[in-house]
């Protein structure tokens, strides 16, 4: 995946983007000498149980602490609608079916913004979701570590 990611970079960003292999269950190394601009978990949370997602979120904390307050953790995954939220019926049915598949297949699940917030707080009370970018089911949570 690292090689594939590098091959997709265009010349105008090639010098500014790097891919680093890291287990999301192990603490991110501190990066005082080369702080990260962002940490990204893309479509990783939906096929893991809550306990494992808390571990993922907790493992990013050392990297965020050494990168500074402007460094976000970006979570790019399905963001389920809250109960009663007005979504197109067929779209909601489809993502709720995917939610059931994740539960049965992996013990994982799709989550609402509130559920993500709860897991983040369990991982570290300093986490805060500052922005949610969403025009459909796949969204991006922009998360910061207060006091980092």
C-alpha cells in the first residue's frame, strides 16, 4: 500500500507527502524532529469493535502530542445518521445493511458522530471533533487534541 500511495502522488505534492507504515494498535512514535501535518485513519474503524477503535484512537496520542495543536487526526469513514435524521430512505437502508454486515462478519460497526465522539473521549479526554465534512455516508471527522 505504501508503494501504491507513493505512485499516486503528483509532482507538485511528492515532496510534501510521506507514507509511513505503522500498526494502529501500537503507539505512534513521537516526532519532535519531524512533526506530522496530519494523521489519517481511512475506512479503518467500521470493521473493529469499540474496544479496538478506542485503542486505535489512543495510539495516535503520542504522535499528536509531539506534532502540535494544529495537527489533526482525520477519520475518513461512514458516519451513520442519528436516529430521526432526514436521509434518503434507500441510502439509509443501504448503509444500515452494511452496518449489519460489519457486525456479523467482524464484530465491528458503523458509527454516528456522537458514537465517534464517545469513543474519542474514552481514548483521551482531550480529543475534540472540530469539524465534520459530509455530503453523503462517507465523511471526514476533523479531530484535535486540546493542549497538545
